[in-house]
C-alpha cells in the first residue's frame, strides 16, 4: 500500500510539472471538490453503480526522459470517487447507521438525484480519441474548467458491463462514530462528548505540515435575549445532538445529526436535522437560527444577540490571527494587546489562524434574505472566562457577532460555516480557498464525442 501511494504521488508530480511547461498555464485547482448530479451524466442513468470507475490519463517517461502519454492500451489511472445516493425527496441515503454498521444500498442503479463526487486535483490530461475504446466499458469524458484562466483538466467515468477493475486505493477521509471523530489528510477534528453540537478537537498532523496537537478549546454559541422582565441565555450545553447516520466514502463523509434545544425545565424543542460534509482539506456545517416571533414587535424584548466563536487553547499561543479586514496579522499571546483592541470589527469575509501548529480558516456564507450582519468577535485574554469551556479563559477566540437579531422577522435563517486548512499560510494565500465558492470549477460532459445535456429532474415534496 505504501509503495502504491508513493508511486501515485510521484506520477502526479511528474504530470504537474510537464503540464506547466507545455501549456504555460496549467489547471491547478488543488482544493476543490467536484460534485455532479446524476442528471449531468444522463447516458449512465439506470446503470449499476458498483460497475462505475473513474480515471485520469497518466504519463510516463520516454527514452530521453521526457514525459509522454502512456502507449499502453489502457493509459488510465484510477482516482478516488464515490456516488452518494439520494431519494426522490432529496434526502441522503446513508450507508452507515448511528452505530457504525454498514447499511446495504437500497438500490444498485444510478438515479438522477444521486451525486458523483471527486476532487478536482485528481483530474489529468485529455485522452486521445482512440484511447477511449476500452474493452468491456462505455466511457464518458468530463472536462473541468478553471474559470479564472480557462485551463482544463479531464476525468473519465467508465461503466463496465461486469467485472470492473480494482478501485483506487487512496482514501482521503475517515469517520469514527465511536469517538465522533473525522480523520482527513490535512486535519483531525472531533466533537465534544459534553456538548456534541460543538467540536472541541482540531489538529493538523505532522504529515500535513502541522504539529499534530489539538489547538482547540471549542466551538461556542451564545444566544442572549434581554427583556424588561427576564433575560434568556442559551449556549452549546443547552443543545442535545444525536447521530442519525452517515455516508462514508473515500472522498467525503456526510454526517447527519438531530439537534434539539433545552427550552426550560428539561423541555426540549423539536429536533432539527443537520448535515455536515468533510473532505480531505475542509469541512462545512450549517447553522440554523429559528426566530419564532418578530422580535421588534415584541415590546418587552430590549436586545437580542447571537455570538458564534472558535476558542483556541494554550497550544495555539504564538500563532497569528488574520482576517479580510485585518490582513497584517497579530500574534496570539493570551493577553489582549492594544493592537488587538483596535482591530477593525466591521463585517468581514474570512479569518485565518496560522502557525507551526497548523492552520485554520473560517468563512461563513449567509443564506438569502438573512438580515444579520457578521461583525468580528475577537478576544485574546486567558484571564477572561467564557463558560462552558474546557480550558478557562479565551485564547484567540474569534468568530462572528450577530448583534442585530432585532431586525429579523419571524422565520428560519440558515448560514453555512466552512473550515479550511491552509497549511503554511502567508498573507494573500487565502485566494485558492475563497475561489472554491467565488469561482467554482465548471464542467462539461461528453459521451460518444457528443456533449451531454443534463436531464430535467425535480425533487418531490414531502
């Protein structure tokens, strides 16, 4: 296995160098997942999912040391991919239950609502036309385009009639339900035993350029509503979270939990399902804020505030904090400095904490019609408690202060938090991570030299 992985890495390095030399510019989207609905690969609908394989074209050295396309009859290298099933209502079909037991697929054929998932970095060179004649298989070409420089890369989805070749041995991410822990190539994260809504472990392994130590105290959420009669305070300890099921594949994990809040006297709110996704280099999770009444019309309410933060621990001392409004960087010391006090706390787009220990980057994307502004919350004072917490005090505690909840009308508001791992970060190097959302990789599918137009599909309503 180890030799195989080293061989794969060596091939990818040779391939990248040759493309840069030959093309001047090369397709270089290293961090982007590619997710295609079954509707976009319509000619393969109804075919056996177990017989699909995904490949890229590889190169090998010729007599004079120059890279060239392989002259083998099958010049393809398998790459990691997965097909995640969804039902007709758009709900995930999980392949593991809450105990970690495998769940057989409900069906074996590809449906329009299913998703093909792989990483853009695994794409390769365009195959020659004669190379697409693969015995026992139909071949579909998927062309990827970086919209920033109009460069291309290609993968080849093959549907075998039977006896498909072995899958890629590479696995980017693994989930352990017993410890509620995700182990990916660039990070290890785990959820709190005391407050499962919050994750309280985050480390960048030495193999990924970090020190392999936990730099987190925990993800915190504080909701305060002040009225003329009483005050309401809710935090992560007031939520109950239970695992429902998960999807485990070589490219991503999707973890579903049911969350409910302690309203009062042990009475829990109805459960709300929440799905989070984990790739080799980042993960994302939604935050849902349910406003049951128009607060500005409730005369007894004086103030409403929501703060979500990531509080680091003593292992993070010495790391640097940056964000889109404060790109110069400030050292985290556990003692609030004047420069930290004077930070620009206006609404911002992204934040990074980076150092030899590893790197953590957060970006929150608001849903449509969300009236909240996301001002900066930052406290670096280990003498200032903020319970509940694992380690007293606040060390580089950074996040968002949604201080204008009074502007919100009755309704449910959703925003998504993205946690990236820009190891070795230097100012200005956040762009490749921002491009995942701002300038996503596009794709075009070809089958039998004809462009495939997606079929129409609409999810049913419950």
